[in-house]
C-alpha cells in the first residue's frame, strides 16, 4: 500500500502541474478534439510480487501495449491494453548445498522456472499539455480495469523429487487493477508522433494457485563454515519444509516504453501556423534565406558510411566557412548555411574524398520543400581499411600504446602505428595480399598473426574488423596436452604440438626467456612428487634445446604438489578428474629487464 500511496501522490502532483500549464495553452488551443492511437513496446523494469516465497524473485520483461485516446481539449478519456511477461528467478542455493549432517552433498537438483504473464484492460481519464504548434505533447493517463495473471510456477527438487523450494504460481482472471502513466510525444508530422513514457501498474488481491494443496514451500537451511573455513549451505535438521496456503497477494510493477502515435485529422488552425516561427498569427514571417546542409561520407564501392571523416565547406572564393567531423553513422550537419555556391570536400583515413557541389538550385529546392540540402561525398580508394583492436589475451581489457608492425609477406614493405587509448589502430591494405601483424610493448609479448585480403570482397566491404591479443609477461599459461606416463618423464608424441607452439613464440620474440614448470597431483610423497615434476620440467626444456632454442633462455622448475588448482591436497579424497586438473605443465614468459 505504501507504493500505491506514493504513486498516487506522484501522479496527482503531475496532474496539478499539467493543469497549471494548460491554463496558458488555452489562449491558442481553445478547442482541438483529437482521436489518437498508440502502439507501445517497453520493458517492465521493477516487478514486485508480494507472495509467500522468500527464495523466489521476479525479473523484468517485455511489455507490449496499445492505447486509444480521445481528447475534448486538454482533458479526455482513453483505454489501454498491456501484455507483460516476467521471469521468476530462483534464489534458493543449488551449489554447496549439503544434507543436515554437513558432509553429504546434495546433487542432481532439478530447477524449473515458468514464465509469468499479465494482461491488463483498463479505461480512465486523460490530461494533456501541448505546445502551441502541437508538436510536443505531455500526457497523464489514469486507468482502472481488470487483468489476467497466469504462470510463474517455480521449483527446486532433489534427486528423490522432494521440494527444496516451491511456488505454485498464478492462474486467475478478473483481478482488479489500476494503472497510471506519463507519456511524452513528439509529432514529426501532423499525424505521426514518437512516444516515450513510464507507467505504474497495480493488481489487487491476486490469489496464488493451489495446485498441490499448498501455494509455496521451502526447506530451511543455514550457512556455516566447513572444515576448511569455506561457507556452505546445510539443510535444517527439521525434516518437514515450511508450507504456506494460498492467499490473495498484490502485484505491482514499474516500466518504461516507447512507441508510435497516430493523430487522426488536424485542426485548420494548427495547419495554418507560420512556417518560420510555427505560431498562429498573420501575416506570416518572411521565409529565411538560410538552409541546413546534411552531408554523408560514403564508400563508393560498398556504400558503407565513413565515420570520423573531416569535412570542409568551401565558398566560391575557396574560403572554408564550415568544418566538421562525421559521426559514427558517417554524417555531419551544417545549420543555417547562407544562400550561395559551395563545394563540399573531405578527408577520411588520410584519403581525399570525392567532392560534391551545392548550387543555387539546391537552395531553391530547400526553401520550396522546407527540407535540408542533402549531399554525399565519396571514398574512392580501392584499398581495404583494417580497423584493429588490441586486447589482453583471454580478456576484454584493451591495451593502449602498443607498437603494431605490419609486414607485406610479398615485399619488404613494413609499416607501424601505435594503438590509441582504446586499443584501436588502423592500416590501409591492398587487395589480394597477405600481411603479418605483430604487437610490441614493454611487459607484453605476442604472436605474429596473418591477414589475407584475398578472403574479402572490396565491393562488399571497405573495412576489415580485426582483433589481436597480447599477453603480459609473467603470466602462467597452461599447455593442455603435455601428459606423461605414470611415474615417467619422457616426452610423448601428443605433447609435440604444444611444445612447437612455445618454440614458435620464442623464435618470434628473441629477447624473451621462458620458465617451464611441471605440477603433480597430491598422491605419493612430497619428495617423490617434487623429484618427478623437476624431471618432467627438465624434459620439456631439453626438447626445446634440441630444437635450437638457446639453453640460457630456458628455466626448468618442478613444483610437485605445492600449487594445486582445487581442493585436492593430502588426506583429501578426490575423483580422477579432479586429480587430473592439478597434473599440468605451464610456461611463463620472462621479458627483458624483469
């Protein structure tokens, strides 16, 4: 009820504000009857279900709606339909859950979450304020009606089918509901407008479903530390779950939406406003001599837009009177350009764009039609543009100030550039050519990567999107397929591809050193495992040396069972799969000056 009271106060205050604004609008708009249809799509942001299940929350979802409104002047009446979809979200723990003895884990749990839908029909009064030119409209809509609520069954069961968490959901009709919403509409033509807004919807006394003789149930649990101090969830020793019978519950939600409105007909007064100041007076203002100019930079072949292009507007004397840079959509806008003859020039990615003229006829058409002058300037270079981004390997972190080297595989041509603060860089690439790229930065290392432009069609794409990664020095990198026979340290054939990867890396980065480390699982004595891991690490180093890598660039370290990746330590029984995780070989790059 607190939410309802607050919302009523909020909408009442907004209504009073609209009423005060409307008083000033009546001088121009004494009577304008409008019939308006609106289609809406939005998101139900904050749903609240006041039911009896403490371990079920509800997430937002799709809101589809339609409205029909009739205004006598600033007041009217309207009807709404809304279809809302919400998702129940189980909050009962499904991992680290143990029986009441605190030792036996609960596994093979089954989670079921059924979508819940709400449909609302309502009717009620409207209040609006609109500007004198009728382009901007602010509305307060209030509705009372009925709703249907269905779905939402949520459960967590153990391997025996017993409920650990359960709510039956809803299946009710003709539930009393009330809705209030605020809408802002901009009419970009006399009839069509773009609408945005927000709403508050309240359902009163929705009865929970009684599918199994009760509405909800859950098995109590406690959080407590295990022997190692980790927090686990332990079921209560009380054998019976907490059960609740169905009751009437309130459901509410707050959401936002956008849509398209269609306004039937326009009054004669609104249609004859002054085209310059858009006010209702005569004689009208004189039409201004200036026009807006919209310019798009576009690729001649693929028709793609060119962002971040520099654009210049030159007058007949060659003097630059306007400058700008195209946005992400390749467009730039010059407002209130005086009547005259101009040339539009541009530069994108260091290439001069094909210019376009603006003539006196263009200005004549602009003033007759009331529309801006629209022009295109073309990127005509036949090369590709590689748009690159550098990130840290296995992450989304971008790396700035990386020296990126580009080598033409068919010639001695080499280019370089530095990645910007966002890790971005670009190169121009010739068609039907193979290139190799490599990134250099203190504290990082990378592989050489190949780009083959034969795979791309210049008539379909100007840009080649490219991402390369660099690894920080000192980062431990696991080699997945270096395995050894039990108690042995001989290199197996399956390990060769992984070691060749290390060799290639060291050849491409001649200044780095590599530390090879070997790990065992916890079975066997510490001394045995330490000795075995040292021999295995040394075997990998000996193989690399045999392939031409200098011995002084390699370090062999056996770490035995000292650095497990999971809980499998001495005196802890684990599965074979868990032990296998700890048996591994890793390498760590040591950069110069480390």
